[in-house]
């Protein structure tokens, strides 16, 4: 028969493997013993359980109330029986009956063990849920434990008891993993299952690319640069929009890295074949749409807030680049901005007889008044007009020094005007990042 010392040793090993402290072990062991007592004596049984781990002993005492007539044998004893042990017993007294641990038998010990394992599993589920509920979007690493009906079952490096899978739809199907391969993936969500919390990982979601940039770019880790939006077609192309919280930090340059080292490290993790466009984020939907359509150079954009639609006009030689292969570039730009983007060539735009907008900049037959351009402050337009600059062509060739000579134009405003001019010309916006 198994003794209490052996049981304590076995449960101590169990607690060590499940990272339980001594107090939690004792609580679980006491619960298990109570479960075993209930199975043998009845569900209403009352008992005291004292565990002395130093001596390797477990003291168990049944507590029964002395009564004249027994209605619940699990917790009551006849006064006549009690007086066999001690003639002083009176009705209402509590009789203590020592129980040898060996009396439990194999079945009772198994019941105690099952109760402890159940509690351990409940504790594990709670810890897993608490650990990962707030970590959606985090990069997790582990090892492919097995491949089961298309899904990858992953054993995480730092939380091995957690159930983690990469479903078939969350995989990059240009990649091929085998059992035992190391793997990194992003936590997409935490699901409840009959076995407890299940971590759903992904290597196909745009969240995965964002997590890789957080890993590779210290400025993102420090909070100086933020990834504001991302759109992805797995295995082919990703666009991310970034913003700097420090004027001294170029968000696109930080993500690209010296000689493209940082973006290339991300591309390598994605399999080496995926193109990544990194563009500056802007709260202005028209400006953001222009940036998002990189590497195409956009001449004009117009927005309709009611329908969240952007009309983008590009020169003839930029149309195919703006559309992208099978419409990929404009589709990702639309997803990145959250606005529907309709593309027009400059010829198509001018042929629209019902167009309410001014002709394109650079067209010989017309110029664009500054007052009709979205993005310039009214006060700035007034200062420029006072100096004789009333149209886009008037300011196109101005330098920063020319602007600073105007009364009312501060250095910061001069910089914003120069940036605005750059964006409205056919010069590259500087929004495209490195790609493989």
C-alpha cells in the first residue's frame, strides 16, 4: 500500500513540474484528500487534514457529531458507539476518528490525484488566459511540435503548457515547416476550447509584419515611431504606414535602416520574396492616399468624406504602376487608408465633362489657385497672395529662403509649405521602403 511519504514525494514532483508553490501544493493535496474521503465515506464527510512535509506525514481525522439517532453516517455517530471510545461523550459533542492514509486504497488515492490534476489544469488555464489576453499582436517563438490536418501545433519556448496553433488559413503557403523546426508567429487571438484557452498564431496576417518591425526597429520599441496601419497580401506585398512622435526622427528611414538592413531582415523572415512599401502616415486622407499609392507618383487627389472615396489622378506613364499587378497596389492602398480609391489617368480625368475640379497642375491651359488647394492654411494663402503668389505655378519654384523673407512666414511654416510643394509635384514622396 502506498504510504503518505511516497504520496507527498510524488505530489511535490508534480507541483515542481507545474510551477506550484508549497502553499498551493498543500491546498491541492488537502482538496484531493477530502475528495477521496467523500468518495469513501459520503459527500457530507467532515475532516481535518494536517500535512507535515518535513516529517513526510499526513494526519487525517474524521469529525463526527455525537447523536441519539444517526441520519447521516458520513458526519454523525451514535452516542452509544462514541462511549465505547470515551464514556464522557455527550450528545452534541464532536468525535475525532483518526484515519490511516493506507485505508484510502488505490482507488481513493487515484481520486485524490485526479482532483489535484484537475485543479492544476484549472490553474494553468487561468494563468494562460491572464498571460496572453493582453498580448494580441505580440511576436511569439517556439517549435513545430506536429503538423495535424494542415495546422501547425507549436510548443512555445516560454510557456510550453499553452496550446498554440497556426491554422492553415494563417500560414504563408510559400513556406514549408517540418516537425522540430523553430518558428515565429504573431498572436492573433485567444480562443476558448473544451481543453482551455487556445492561442491562434499567424504568419499571414499584417500583424505579423508589424510585430517583426517592432523587433527590428529600436525606435518603435522606444515609442518614437509608431506603425499606424498595415495592409498585406501574404507572400507578395505589404504596405505599412508609420508616424514619428519626434520631429528629429524620420519614421520611414528608421524602418528601412542603414542600407536597408532592417527592412531586409523583415523580408528575410517573410521568406525573402515579399515586397514591403513603407510610407509616412497622414491624418489628411488625400495626402495619405497619395503616399499610400507609392511607388506611383500621384498628380492630384480629391476626397468625398460622405462615401469615404478618394479620386486619384496620375499621369499616363504612372497608371499601371499605381494599379499594380492584378490591381494589387491600389487594393492595398485602399486597405491601408480605409478609403475606396478610384484611379484615373490624366487624360481620363480631363475627358470627364462633369468634373467640378480644377485642371491638373502642369497643364498648359490652366493653373490652380492656391485658395482651391486643400492642405494650405487660409492665413498662409493670404500671406502668399499679399506677396503676389496666388497660384500653384507661382510658388512651384520657390526656395525655403524665399518663403522666410515673407512677413508672417515662420521657419516651421516654411518647412510645411516646402513639403506640401514636394508632395504636389511629380517628385517621389519618399514613402517607399526596401524590398527583396
